[in-house]
């Protein structure tokens, strides 16, 4: 064989090997984009990844968190697509609320296929709550009362019409055979305002999340009638039945996950998936997740991408049925 050709071939093979190795290498400047102000759910999601990956030694330097407020994640989504589409250093926080907004076309011209969905590392779950002195002790009792007189029930949620809390309230209306579009919904500023409205008698039902309501339930300030999970949640909510247990096919997991740009290489995408998988199996990660009020929900790579796409389709149907 010609020696020049042999050297060229070996050199090409070595270069390919080095390119492959570098593609699988740790990101040089790991960064997580939180599409909102500091302190919210996206911030929590970024901090979970940053701490978990560092503690599991999947990254050797702290992960930077960049805040990009606007459109409940829409500005961040558009930024990644337009300017960071091939950047292997950047992951962006997302939630099931992101899938709901995508289903409603609120991320502009882009749909759920415009990015690569990386994985979810935890979840919260929807709950329906009433005040501590409410006469309703079960979801069934609440549904029957709502069915008989829907105009008497103001439902408070920490979000606008079309938000996750609004959607959870609409599921109550549907369970009672009522039109969600006619639901009396009070759009409030977060879970704290929902609790205040319940305690003050301004709303009869609160639509919220387990993590923000559990301590008030334990303290006897409100009563959680049902959790919207496939199975009972552990810990302080172990005695609260699911909606399914009570005969209602209602689930609302609020996953916390991440995506990367559409043009990130397969090798770099797989690096992130493997890093998350390794970190998620450590006891330190479990503590990090629990400290943020999240429950176990790990879904990675293609499984997570399939879940996001299925959620978007499900939300499109729910939104259409609700007249959104």
C-alpha cells in the first residue's frame, strides 16, 4: 500500500476518533437558561440540574444560570432556536406548562419539534383543594355539588385563563358534566393568593400543585381532596387519595425538564442524557429533588421526547374541548 495513502488514512482515522471523543466530552461552559425571573419554577429546574450534575461529578465546574424573562418561557424558546441551536453547552428549563403553551400556539411560529427534548428529572402534581371548614370531604361530593349548581362555585387558580390551573379546574367541570367555558374562574397571582382566597371564602375550590399546598393541608388550613397522579404520593400526602381512586380519570403531572437546540449533535445530546441518567441514580440527587418539593419522575432521551409530543397533542384536545 502506498505509504502516503496509508499515512493519510491513519491521519483521517485519528482525526475522526478525536472528533468523536471531543463530541462526547463534558461541555466547556455548562449553562442553563431559565425562561423567567429568579426564584420561580424554571429557576428551580435549572438549580436542580446544576447541583445534581456537579455533585455527581458529571460536570467539573459550576453551571451558570441565565435568566431570560418573557412569555412564560417563549422568549427563551425563541432565543435557543434562533441563536443557540447548535450550542452543546446550553440546556433550557421547561415544564408541562411549556407543552401546554406550545399546544395553544403561544411560542410564536415554532412548535414542539423545533428543539430536542432532553429529559425530565422530577415532577409535581395537580391538586384540588377546599377550605378547612368546607362541607366537602371527597372529590365525589364536590363533583356532585358542582353538577347541581356550578354557578355557586368560584374556582381560584394561580394563572390566567388557559393556564395549567385553569385547565385543572376545567377537568372538575368536565367530571361534573358541565361546560368548562362557563366555569367561574378567578385568576390569581400564584398559590399563595389561592390559599388566601380559600381561607377568606372568596373561592370555594382551589386549583394548584401538591408541593405548594401540602404544608397548608398538614397544618389544617385547607383540605386536599384529590391528587392528580397515577398513584398516591409519598410522605405527607400518603393519606390523600388520587382522583382515579375516587372514580375520576384525571391526571395532571407537572414535569420539570430540559431541552437543547435542534442542531446539537447526536453525540452531545447523548452526553447530556447519560449525565442526567448517572446523576439521577445517586442518593444526593434524591435529596436535591425532595428539597425542591418535587416527586420522582425521571424520563430521558427519546422516551421524554415522545412524552412531550404526546402531552402537546393531549393539551390541544383539552384546549379545544374547553373552547380555548
